[in-house]
C-alpha cells in the first residue's frame, strides 16, 4: 500500500524562510555536524506499534535532555543556519541504487542538465548511486522527473502556491510506514515567458535532487537548499551531504537492513 501525501517542496524565486518550533538539542548523528531534533515527528506512521515506540523514544529523549535545559535555553535559533531534514527512504535503497527516469517532454539539452545535477550528487554521496531507467515501460522508476509544458508554466495552476513563482517541485509518495517509496519531480520550463538557461535548470534540478535524497529547505541564503533561487547557490556543500546521511542514516551510514526514521530534524550548517 502506498500513500501520496501533499508534502511538496517548491523551489521559488523569492520566499520567506520557515522554521519549526519546539526544538531540542540532541547528540550529533554525523561526526563534525551539529544536529537539532524536534518533538514534532518528521512524518506520521500508520504502524500503531511503531507509533508507540516513537512515543516512548520521545519521552526518553525529553527525560535525557532535562539536565541540558540550561544549555538549550542559551541557544538562539535565529542565529543558527539550519538545514531541515525531511524524510528517509524505504528499503528501496537496500541495493544501494535509486532508479530515475526523465520524461521525453524535455529536449536533450534539458535532460543532460538533469543528468549533470544527478551526477554531482552521485560523486559526493557514498553507498548510493542513481541509475537512469532508459525504457518507456509503464513500470515506475523510484524517481520520475518531468517537465512543465511551456515557457510560462511556472505561472500555471500546477505551480501556483499562492506565493512566489515556483521553478520546480518535488512530491513524495510514502509506503504504509511513512518511508519514501517513490518521488515525482516536476521542473518548470521557464518564467515570465523566458526559457531557463541550461545552467539555471541544472541548479534547479540539483536543488530538487536534494529533496529526493531527504532534505528540506535551509533557513539561510547561500545554500543549495535555500527556498529561493535568489538566495541559493549551485554548489553542494558539506552541510547538504551531512543532511542526506542523517536522513538515511539507517542505510548510508549504519548499513542496516530495516528502514528507520531520521533521528535528526535539522543539521546546523
């Protein structure tokens, strides 16, 4: 059983940063990275037993953190550069590969821009590779990447979130335990009647692949995962790499066989 949630990350041209509240400081998951976790679950599970375990785990975390209250009180969240961690992949990554397919709607230059963005991630993330699905069969790939139809589709209803113009979006489909089962990425062809340059499309695709790997948005400018292109960068930093490892720690770091939810909700960059 799969469930399609309306969890959409839209990459826009100008948008304010959002932060979850009620956060607790926890021990680091990745060496050299500072992790912040939250009492708010990243995702809801329909597994009642798992839910009970999560509740017990959260209670233990609160108890263990009581002695650190003074330390937590000294943290000024407004001064921290945070990268949100969204979700973990299911056992789809047990074989160390994610299969993706690029829609035929795009021209060859656009497709190559996406391949370049994916290759950038491939070179930096150990224990996981992207494999392009070449056939046009009805069998879904783990990651389906499509394009909007026209130069002005960024203004169309598909990309209309009542705010800034969106350059791309990523939609998650979860299994019945709340782990990522597959993903649909849609890239806009352009904005205000102007086509994106290949370099711009590549940056947008690189950002969306960050979401594919389990990342949310950064709350500061100068990061690939910033919410808008105005404040973003085309480079993948150590912060994003640490975020991906934290999101999928169960497999990419721990080499486990059973998916686990991310222990961290934010990485401090």
